[in-house]
C-alpha cells in the first residue's frame, strides 16, 4: 500500500513516515501543500494522510481539489490528521471527501490500526495477505499454505480472502454470506457450510479455521 503523508511538522512528519515504513508501507512525505500536489500529479496513492494546517494553504482546500482537479490523481482513501478537534472541522473534513479523521496528538498505533482498517476495504489495492502459514495474492488469485499452492474455486478463494482480512475475528454465517456471495446469488446459509467444509479440506491439517459454537467461525491468527 502506497501512502502520501502530508505533514509540515518537522518532527512529527519524519517520525510518522518512519513508523509507517516500519509497518511495511511505501511512504512519500510532503511538508507543504505544493509538494503534495506535485506528488499527486505524478503518482497513484492508496491513502493520503493529510494534515489540514499547512504553511502554504489549507489541507481542506486540497481535499476538495482532489475530486475536481483533473491534474491530480485522487487517492483511494484519505485520512485527515489535524489538531482541530472541533465538530465543525470534522464535519467539513468528512464532507470534503475524507474517509477517516484522526485528532492530534494521536497514538501512532491508532493511525496504524486505522490504515489497516482502510486497507481491508475492498477497493484498496491489496498486497499479498499473510496469516500464519497462509498467503494469498488477491490480484493474481492465488493462495498458498506453507510452500504449497492451494487449488481453490472462485468461491473458496473469496471465502479464504474474507477470513484473511479478519484474522482472529469470529465471523457469523450471515456475515460470510453477505461478503462472499454477491447480491445476484441466492444461496442458503447451508451453502456457506458446504463451501467452508471444502475450503477446510483443501487447507489441510491442522485446520486453521475454528468453529465457535453458536457464533460462527474464526481464522486462527498465530
Ligand atoms: Ca500543520
């Protein structure tokens, strides 16, 4: 995932950029609105983390231009980072097209968690997902356990991808149904169990997907 961090604070900017690189993101840092616009003309970013108070202009103005200026390549997602914690400013940020909002001072761990949440949304370009000894390349439609490639049908693949986006979480049959089957399909919840049992068989032992009685299923995250 490629991130543009727009932050003019000389300490905070480099520190956050370094933290994000340690989380294995590709990060470009811009200290002014002008620098940010230059980078947005030339690159496709998955996420822009945008400070609102910039030395050469308002981040909100840049946010609005992302939707209208044909020279700028709009990122898939925008998180606004700002010391302005008034309700009006949050509303203005969200109205201008931000997907999320983080008030300074924030914990780096919280920013990292918000970015993971954005990455899980379907339209962000996915890197290879890895949970335990499972790996999944969404773009190439390939998955592996250990070094062995799994031969999955499209539906089994979608189900595994959904589990791998939410490792350690209990997913109900209804949630799986909603996320793995599209609106055109007319499945019964029984078909979730059928596909799941096939997927489990292909994943082999020890089975990484546990049944949580009365609640659903969980991909064990080591
Ligand atoms: Ca600032």
